[in-house]
C-alpha cells in the first residue's frame, strides 16, 4: 500500500460510521431471490440495524399465506442450475412436468439442514427482532391481493412514496 | 491478543474481545463482559449462556433459530435479553467464539 493509499484508508476509517438503517426490496418470487432478501434482512436485524423489508411484484409470493412456504426454484433458463455432482442442468429437462417441484423440494430440504427456516418462520424471526415487513400497493392492486392474503407479520401496504418517506440519509436501500 | 485480569483471573482475548480459550470462562468473566455490553445478568441470561456453551462443546453451529427452539427463550425474548446483537453479544458473554452462521 502506498503512503497516499494508507492516508486515504486512515481518514476513511476515522469518518466511517456503522450501518444504521437498511431498506431491502424483494421484487422476485423464486427461492433464491426471496431467501437472498430474507437472509440479508435477518442478518441486518441481528446486527442491530433498523430494517424494513418491502415486497413487490412477484416478491409478494413470499408474504402470501398460501404461497410463501411453497416457493420454487426456476429450473428453466437458469444457467447456474446444476445436477447433484455439478453437471449442468439441461433446460429441456427443467421444463418437464414435476421437475421444478422436485428440485424446489430438494432445495428446501437442503436449506433446512443448514438451519435456514421456512419463509413464514424466517419472517417471524425478522419481526421478532424488530424488523418491519411491508407490501407494495401497486403490486397488490395489480395482482388483486390485500392484507387478508398476507402473513400476519406484514405491517401494512404502502406506496413507493411512503417507502421513501420512511428512509433518510442514513438508510441504505438494497434491491435484491 | 490481549491479556486482561478480571478479579484474580487472567484471561486471553482476541482483537474483538472474545475469549480465545473458552475454558477460562466463569460467571465473573460473564458479568464483566456483560457490564461492557450494558447488560446486567439474570438467571435467564445464564440459562441462555449455559445453553450456548453446551452447544459449542457439542460442536454445533449456533443460530438464533436454535436459541429460539431451546425452550429457554423465544427469539423475541432473546433480543430482549441481549439487545441489538443477541447472538454476538451472548456468544461473547458466554466465552465462546464469535458465531460463524449467517442465520
């Protein structure tokens, strides 16, 4: 490290403050997308960071009672998808009936082994630690769903304007 | 590594002030660490600490979910006992290494 770099690193450290607030947005409904948002959110709560999670579009599945614990992994058009043992998973195979369900069940089982909870329990954990869960009004109108369809931990349905109002210059907005 | 003397006991800490040797732990050490975190230990706290130490000895990766299912406290109660950073704070006070799990 050069002297200049060292100086910069030093001054950055001096001015650095711990992360205080995060707003995490989940707009997709596959297992991978939803769990990325949930792990990030729960991790933030566990660090004492004020956390708000906003679910929109297909992400609404993650807070919808009858869907939240039955999320799927996309087996089609997912180049990172592998068979057990690491062989690439052929897209043609992913389209066969039952394959997506089977793969998704396997994913959920694997996660359970690592003590990663099902979606409803994960959301319980986030709110138990003080995190707040919101649903997007526009997406609710689009899909024709409301509070009665959602898990009891969803605090309210809000507009994007209300979301930004809850944030300030200390909030990091994370779109997963 | 730093050495600190608590009461008559000399203990070894890493740079994040976790015990480097969990066998150096006792209730006095716990109370001292708790004081640093602004926590006054109750019987309930010790039940959690003993649970964590037992799991650590068994080689189990500790998660807040496991604490929540321990039958000692639920997750909300765990946050109430060790505010803000329950898993990290309780692990440090229990004299075990910093948790490595992401949940």
